[in-house]
């Protein structure tokens, strides 16, 4: 570590891939907590070495710590890499030893880790994940722009190594080996399926671990129970297990670690932030993904943050520090807001400042009740007011730093059978669509159980167009208007080629009929857009094809979200 002049830019990967390999809400929290912890440890070591942290702001607050780090002075690459790997390996060791010490399986039956004196000969599975999970990106320069540019250049030279394995696949991703005590056991028939006895041992491992996490007070009794006793108890008491880990789940080592770090005793041992920060915080509950229960996921990112950081870097360190401090303070407040969601129906999973992820959902309950079911009216009202939560931040940045700051967001309304990892990919695609269409807007994507979807992108300031719809009976927002009126009219005109969505050799896209129908149901808003010459801003470009497709997207998404909004 060096106190020389210059600047060091640091990042590491994979981040999105690490987060998106998830099945449950708890996985997302675990991944976010791990990433924030690793970033925080790098920042803390820099501070302890007498270096100044330019970014991120709030360097002593672990939760929500971004993985993009800028330091004044030279923080050697090897030092950064050692900190990251050592801290990650510490997490793995604490999780592994906690299982071995508590689950009640004799330690002589574990093959998944090698003692330190044998690591040189052949690394165990835990040690291999400890060495090959993360890739460091590091840059150094005489100025902040030079350091950031050097980091981007070095990203082109990858030094990450993947892990090969033999055995059964994780039930979450299907790409990594299942973590259990006999993982890594040598066999003269590699690749062969597990024997019936091995399958029983695997099931015993996961049933005991699931029960132990849910019922820590009965550790000694329950860790000694037989497989048959566990099966019989769970058949009689199906609601007592699965809070952390369902007995039928089979996870890889990193997937299992994401779950374990959300267990308070393990988090305390690591020194990691917890899901529940204060005793007054609501209890963590999983998402209800039963039939009929849809969920709303949102992913947001600040627009052109990299460009703004580059601009501030040419001005002064103080300006950049002021900006990153504002972003982190806003993220901390956004995550802690008590009025952000309908009571008990939403959570911010992470808010690092210029990016955030969250979900609106119905919580799992012990009884089959619709009393706390998330309603579409709540979702729509929430979307219409979301932008208000960063208006104060925008005003502060404009006043102190003299530039405009906006967010692009992707929102996904997903059916209960859509896998969570697919939902997160849809969120990312929706967010990218918002950015590709001039930014400062929202993309709403409705994803059906089949995997098909409809989507609509709209500038934030025009989102209230959903409230302007008036059906043939004169009903409008707040009066449960019938969106089937415009939906059926639109479908009939498409079927008769009165509305075309694609250019062909024989037919060009015309906007007259679609706009006339739009004006009829939306109080002549199309005329106002024409007069104000706003179609470039609204639809991405002022061309018939873009305008008609934007109107089509509005009808499709509006009908899905609004035609039965009392549900």
C-alpha cells in the first residue's frame, strides 16, 4: 500500500451474475449483503492505511456499499486482491465450519474441504470456490480520469478461472455441483449417479440443515434425528420448515452461502450487516408465489453516471465526493423509507445510491387468505408516485452541482410461475430499454407464466396518461373504467389492417387511425403531443412506425394492468 500521489480505481466481478443466480428473496438479500461486505472491507483497509476514499460516499456504512471504488493514492492491486479473497474465504470458512459443528454428521464423513496441509496437493471444493469466484479490476493514474480509464482498459484482460466439478447439479441453476458433506469424495466411477444410500445421505444433510436453521433452540435433539423421523415430522408439520432452506432444495456452495449469511449468528461471526437491522424492523417473510399471486419487481439506475463522474473528475475531488455522498445518503434513506410501499407489501433489496432493486409482493402467510394480497390498484398508485422519491435528490444535485440527474427504471409484473432469476433478467432488459429510449423514463413489462411478455416505455412526466383513459360509458380513473373497450377496438382494427405495426413491401404504417382512436379514449392527448412536437421524446422518434408501436404498447400494457385493477 502506498501513499504516493495519483488515484486508484477498483471494481470486481461478477456482480449481476452473482445476484441473479437466485430462487428466493432471501438469496437476493444474501448476495447483496455479501457484495456490500466485500466492498466495505476494501474501503476500510484503504482508510486504515491512511488513504482517502473519494467514492463511494458514507465509507463507514457497510450496507449498500457499491463495488465501484475510487481512492486517492496508490492502493496496490495485490493488496486489493488479497483483501477481497481473504474476506471471501473467511465467509466460506465460517459457513462451512458452522455446518460441520452443528448438523450432527461426524466430521470424518466430510470430503468437501481439504486441511491446510493438503491444499497444495489437491484443493477441496470450498477452497476452490474461495480462490476462483471473483475477478479484480484495478486501475491507476495521475488524475481521476486517468485512473478510471486505466481500469476500463485493464478490464479487457481477464484473469478469471472457472470451476469444473463432478457430481449432481444444483437445483437452483443446474450448472454447479450440489454442496453436501460427500462432495469431493474420490470415486473410481466419476460421473455415475448417486446410489440409493448416497441419495439418503444427501437428503439427510439438507433436511437436518433446514430444520436446524429454522429451530436453533432444538439443535442437539434435531441434529441427531434419523431421516425417517425428519420425514414424518415434516409431513405432520409442513409449515415449520423452509424459512431459510426448503428440505427438497439442493444448492451449490455459493448458493448455500447466500442463505447462511442471512442467519444472524453467522452474520455476527462474519461481521456482516443483517437483513433486520433493528428490533423494530418487520420480520423477513418470503414472497407468496402461489397460483394467482403476481409480483412487481423494479430495477433502477442513474442515467449517465459514468459521464457525470468523468465531468466532476475534471473539476475537483470535492465535487465528486459531494456527488457520491448525496447518492449514498439518498440510497440509505430510500431503503429505510417506511411509506415507500403499501404496508407489508414491498421491500428495497438494495439501494447503493445510483442503482437500486426492490419488489412489491404478497407475503407468505400460514393461512390461505387473500387479506394481504397485493392489488393492481396498489401497484399502479405506487408506480405513479415512484418518481417523487428522488425529486428532492434531483433538486439538490441541480443546486449544488449544476447538472440534471435522472433515473431509468424497469418494472416487471410477473406471474407466479416465472422463475425469479428470469424475472431479474427481464428487469435488466426493461431498464436497458428505458435507457436506450432517451432515458429518464419507466419501462413496464408484464411477463406471463408462459414467458411471453408485453411492454410499454414512457417518460416519467407522462406516466399519468394511464389516469386519462375514459371508456365509452364515461368512466375514468378512480371509477374502474373498462379498458376492454379500447382493447377490443384496437384488436379489431389490427385484424382488419386498419392498424399496422410493421412496414412491408405492400403496406406502410399509417398513424391516422391509431391516433384517432387514442384521442377518442384519452381526451385528445395525441393532439397535444402533435402541437408540442413531443413524439421524439415520447416514442423515441417522430415516425409513424415508432408512434403506432408506442400506442400499441400502451393499449396492451394498460389493459393488463388496468382492466381488472381491483384484483
